[in-house]
């Protein structure tokens, strides 16, 4: 597989991950859907076109090239056993969260009551789990794809539900940098699918702002949680009043 083939495969993978079709991409590019299909099939992608498509996907050209170079080797999820190992050691989980947010070893030891040896030992475990590559000088290179996520019903999600959800929602959400909103609507299946696409875009934008913030010193960055949830739902008190279906 040559470089152009790798780029095309990566673009297709990113489109699928973000729930975008060729028609969606064509609309954003201002060309027809058949034209998009021809571009991908012929592999005739100019640098300008690559930059444009990458921007639509929320990637820089450099990030697109890195994804293509890594191929399918970058992790998108861990398996259940790997996640269980992370939650079995809270210090390991802490180090994992820190490095996924691009912290250095010194950032971690300056902030938390962990020695360098404790941090490096856990980095070695993360290397074994393939979350990172631990390089000489304790430098860290992430081995996760841009769309990396925890298993939907895996140990990490269960850990957050037990240990973090109550704490997260325990705020009064009265500060200027806090937001809590709830909406309810009656939606068709088509509308639900569109809303799910909008939520993916919002999460992508959140990731983009995280990447933009990396240029600032650690002291200028604040850990910020964003909770997105949507499901078919009715207040239990209302459900109890429903007429039984015959």
C-alpha cells in the first residue's frame, strides 16, 4: 500500500468514525457526491483537497499524515481485561488519564504525590497495554487514535459511574464556567440520528479545543468535564400513569 492509498483508507475510516457519508462530505466541499466518489476511487487528491477534507474532519494535514502512517495500529479501544487492569490500580488510572491529556512525567510528579519511579513504573504498564510508547528519557508517545474511547459498558465506564458521576453532578452549576441544561422533545428516528451526529460534532469540537489548549502552560489549563447523554426516556412518575397496552 502506497502513501496515497494509506491516506484514502484513513480518510474513509475517519468519515465512518464521525458518521459522515460521501453525500455529507460532498455538501461540505461544494461538489457532487459522484465527484467525491471519483476522487476517492481515482486517488487523485491534491494537497489543497487533502487539507480541505482534513479540516472538515477536524484534523490538520499533519495529523492526517500521522494517522495514515500509524495505519490501523493505533488503539481505538482497550479490551475488557485491559480496562479492568487500569481500574484495579487508581495510580495507574491517574497516570493514564494524565498522559492521555499530554502531561509529562514532571507534570505528574509536580502535581500529585507520586515519585518519579512510581510514575515510570506505571508508564511501563501503559506501554505494555499499548496505550503509549515509552521512549528513552521517559518521553511519551501516545498510541491512541483520535477517536479513542472507553468501552461503552466496560470497567472504565462502570468505575466512572460508581466513583465519578455523583461527584461530577454534585456541583450547583452556578459558576460562570459551569453549565447544566436539560431538554426534552418528541423526535422521529431520522431526527434522533441527526441529533446524534450533532453530538459527535460537539465532542469533536471539544477535542479540537483541547488540542488548541496544549500550547498553553499546564498551569493555564484546567481539567474540564463534558457529559453528553441522549436516550429514549420518560419520567418514571409519568410512565406509571400510562394506560396499559392491551
